[in-house]
């Protein structure tokens, strides 16, 4: 979002936010009608040391976003066209917390059974 605001840079332009619920994931799209990103820069933008065209950019923004999203099992993709704009799409998996907890509980029961068996043999 911050990047889109900076890309518009006070000029007439639009920023569009879209969310979509799919079967097992949530999609979030941030689109802007800013200047776009050069094709040769696309592979670099998620690097923590890549910043371009900003006075006070650290380059850390997208690197942090990517790391946080991937740590949650998601992904971030970018589509950009010079003179047209940029769209970032974030896909995050929907986790079934109840199912996860059930699995953890079952694993605990198995582990304690295994422990009891060892004790019984001793
Ligand atoms: N929506 C966008 N439109 C045009 N260029 C973008 C856009 N988003 C990112 N970029 C380019 O990618 C670079 C890296 O973005 P990133 O958010 O990682 O760092 P930054 O914005 O430069 O610094 P910081 O996030 O610390 O303010 C930016 O400097 C900019 O050149
Ligand atoms: Mg940024």
C-alpha cells in the first residue's frame, strides 16, 4: 500500500484494493496506476537492498512483506507494466485451526502411548 501511495506520488491516479475468498486461500490485490516497474528490476524488488527512485527508501519494505507472507505459507506476486501500473497479489492459505489442534492432540496421545510401552518393557 505504501509503495502504491508513493508510486502515485500526489498525481491523479488510483489505488485499488481487492480481496477474494477462494476454497483454501485468501487473495489480496493492491493495484496502482503509477509509473510501473522496469522488467529488469522485477527480479530485484524483493531484495532487502533494492530501492530505486525514492529519497528515503530503505529497500526493506517488500523484502519484509515477502518474508512475513512466506512464513505464513503464502506467496506474493507482482505484475507491472511501464506507463500502466503495478499489481501485487498476496495469497495466504486458510488454516483450519480446529483440525490442526486435533492433529496435535492425537500426536500427543500417540507419543504418551509410546512412552508407556517403553516403561512397561523396562
Ligand atoms: N507499486 C510500485 N510502483 C512502482 N515501483 C515500485 C512499486 N512497489 C515497489 N516498487 C519499486 O521497488 C522498490 C523496492 O520496494 P521496497 O518497498 O522493498 O523498498 P522501498 O519502498 O524503496 O523502501 P521502503 O519500503 O523501506 O520505504 C522501490 O524502491 C520501487 O522502485
Ligand atoms: Mg516500500
